[in-house]
C-alpha cells in the first residue's frame, strides 16, 4: 500500500482544517517545502497536496508553492482543490503534477469530467468526500444529495481509475479510519481506492494495508506526532 502524507496549503503555508471548517484552521508550518522534504527523509515518495483556497474559491492560488514542492522533492505529487476547468488542469500538468484530483466538478459537471479523463486518462482521479452517506461538495460545505456508492459506480463507468475517498466525520478527529467503508469500497469497485480521513495510528495503516487497499493519506496524525511516518511507511509496504 502506498502512503500519501498530505500537505494542505493556504496562503503558502501548511495547514489543517477540522472536518473542512475554514474557521478551524491550524497552521503547522510556514515552509511546506521543508515538510515535503521531511516526508522523503522518512521514506515516503508520494505526496498528497490540497490547495484549500482553490477548493473554496477556484483557481490555483498556491501554484507557486506546489511547483516548489514538486521541484524540491521529485516525488509523485497529486493535487486537488478547486480544479473546475481544463485551464487549471493544464496548469498543473505543465507544472509536472503526476495526478490531478477533481472534486466538486466531478459531481456538478460530468461532461467536464469525461473530457478530462479522455484527455488525461489515469492522471485524473476523483475525490469522493462522504458525509452521512452522500457526496459532499464545495470544500465539504454542501451535500450533493448523491448516494456515495452510486456515484462511485458512475465514476467507474466513466473510466476513472483512482478514487480518493474521505469520511468527513473522521477527518482530523483522530478517531481512527472507517475500515468497513474501505472494505466495502474495495470489494465492490476494481479501482485504486485511497483511504482518507482519520488514519491516526499505525494499527490503522496496518489494517488498511492488510485489506489490499491501494493507498492511504496521512494528515493530522503526522503533524501531531501521533504517527511516526518512517514506521508507517515500513508498515504499509
């Protein structure tokens, strides 16, 4: 299983939100590039990046920081947050990003999603943010009303290869990850499923890896020291 330590970006800083709430933001580092370098020192070679300002407002407000992280590390970098146009996809592709994650746009604009997959293939992933069994959109601030598993089925039909699935209720709460959810997803969909939200102990990492999941994202647990990333990479592999 691949571990994706995460850097959430806002105003060029590494931050974390609690369950997507911009009013509950913690700044963990003024230098996200140094955070990314530490990931590599711990043995991780994949990085999950989120432009939180982009997720809320659209565009690529943290593109410069994203480019510096990619250039400084050479790691596999995936990026999400506010990707709602081919122009934004092209900017990230030109910057050398390895995977581009569509969230709200994958729900609200299926024609755009289909065009993006047709153009970029497996480089396009979809973020499935789940709250109360439905897909949430617009930085987790609204419910789409779409049942999560039905949406995943639609993504598979459209040719999406990778789903990044977040249980919003677990994100940043340090209560452990939703193992039954990821077991059900991996059993039902022959896609690359990435677990996100609540991965807070080495036991979480071990259990996700044991079920053969493609990947898992580690966020708050890294920043608080709850998970030793070097050990987690060893456990995952």
